[in-house]
């Protein structure tokens, strides 16, 4: 999920550009909420590749809210501190033959909760505050960490000491804050592990779902993307059953920690996402293929935006998903939280999705993403296994 920092910056810039555009778009969708599950407040990852962290902790906050009615603000910096050390250890063990980066998967926060615990947001320094910023900015942070880890991993020594971990922990603590051993929350003292145990969740309830043909359906495999570095297993379902899981979860009051591709033209900075059929869109926008190819991406985006909810969409298929995955078109860009369902004035259905770019876009941090976009661009997602339809759970044996 590396592209996310650039997208976050573009989202902020696009907000200003959009405000200057006084021409009303008559095709702008008007939404009616069909089903909306409870979520916690919008957060801002700012200049950091931590969408996996923000989206998944937001997911667990929603799970707690559903199960207990209590609202928590869990600490992303705690998860990042523990996860980046674990990832560095793996890179060193493999002598650098894997990637050390800011990205991750929804399994990383789950692993942290199970093995290290968690703390509330205010038990650690506010993001960015240790280095004089108001939010996360990992530019300097990772410019130190990446060469540090690479220097150890590629070291020519026949034996290395464990002191490199002490040094790396110092960098982590300097930029993220030291993870507390104990803290007080609402008048009671906790350790990170006892706090995680108090949240009321069964961490064995959580599974991840994907849909590809290069592995057998109804079996589990580790999705082959670089940021899935812990190699957790995801259940492989046909595309129609993958989408049934999402719909059933929403209808039963559950949210989904979604990971997928937001680098497509149909994902707008204004808070919308369509699986655009470019061939049909060219005609509707009054542009033949020759002219269309000469337009800049910004010009094409503006033309597509003008079509609004009337923009034509492709029909996602299993074959298309596989081809896009194998040719690098379908990439692991971003993590978000699916929490509801809405319809536009034409009856088209959209998932309501919580982002982590602050209150960006027309909907103050919420994106409306069509079912076609989600079906076409999902890499994988985490869901409570109790939200999966019974017939599908039977096929998976869970």
C-alpha cells in the first residue's frame, strides 16, 4: 500500500481545486442510506503509509462498538512501533531478500493485538508531536530507518550482534513514542496485554477473504503481495460469494476491513469510486479514441467526473480479476473500512467507506464506492467469521 501517501496529498489539494469549481455538476449522485453500521471518528494518517494500521484499528473499534457499545480510540503508533520492529527482524533474517517499507496488511494489527496488546491513543505521544509536526510525517523517519535496516541485512560480517535492535528501537521510539509497559485508563491500571483482553473481542473470530483462480476455491493461501509479509492465510472464494460475504456482513451489522486498489481513474478525490468502462465513457463524454488518448489524465478525470453517477461501469468477472492481478493492474494500494450501503437517485448501490485522510472530499472523509468497483478492485478483506453466510462457512469448514 505504498501509493497512499501521494494519494493523501492529492486529496488535500483536490479539496481546494474542487471548491474553486463553481459549475454545478447535474450528474452528481444524491445518496440515500440503506444500511449504516456504527463507526468511530475519522482519523488522518497524513504523510505516512499506515492505511493498514488506521483502517484495521478502525475496524476493531467498530467491532468493539457493536459488541459492547463502548467507544475506543486505539493507538496506531503502538501498532506501528511493534510492527516495524518485527518487519525489520524478518528482513535481517532473510539477509535483505524481502522488503522493508511503511506498508502492511490488516493482519498486522491483529497480530499485534494477539501478541503485544494495545493501548489507547492518549497513552502515547500524539502523532507527529515528537518532531514538531501536527500529524504523521514519515519522510525523515523512514529516510533513517530504511538504510539502517538495509545496512544490517546486507552486512558482510559472519556474525552480527543484537545491538542493532537497540539502535532501531531508539529510532522507533524517537519518532513514534515508546510503547508503555503500564498505563491508566478510566481510573484503572492496565498493561497493553490486559487492555487488549478487556476489549471484549475474540481474536480467533477474524478471517480474511480473497478471490483468485491461481489457487483452489474454498482453500486458504497467503496473498502474494509484498506488504503481506507475515504471510497470513486468506480464504479463497468465487467473486460472487466474496461479494455475498460483504453484503451479508453489512446487513448483519458488521463492518469490513478492506484492502485494494485505489489507483484507478474511477477512484476520485471527491469521495466517489466507479469501475469505469472507458470505451463507453469516451463516447458519452463526446470523445473518440484518438482524442481520448491525447488527453492528460487530469483532463480525462474531469470529463469522467462530469458524467457523475451516469458514468458507465464494467461488469467485474473472475477472469478479469485474475488478469488484472497477474499483469500488475490490480495492486495493493490502500486500506479502508466498509461500514454501510447507500443508493443514488438512479437506484445504483454503493458501499459507504470510511477513509483515513481526515475530512477530505465532498463527504468529509467518507467515500461512496460502487459494488462493481469493490468487486473489481478488492485485494482481500478482514471480516468476523460470524458475518459470513452459513452455507459459505460450511464450504470453508469454519
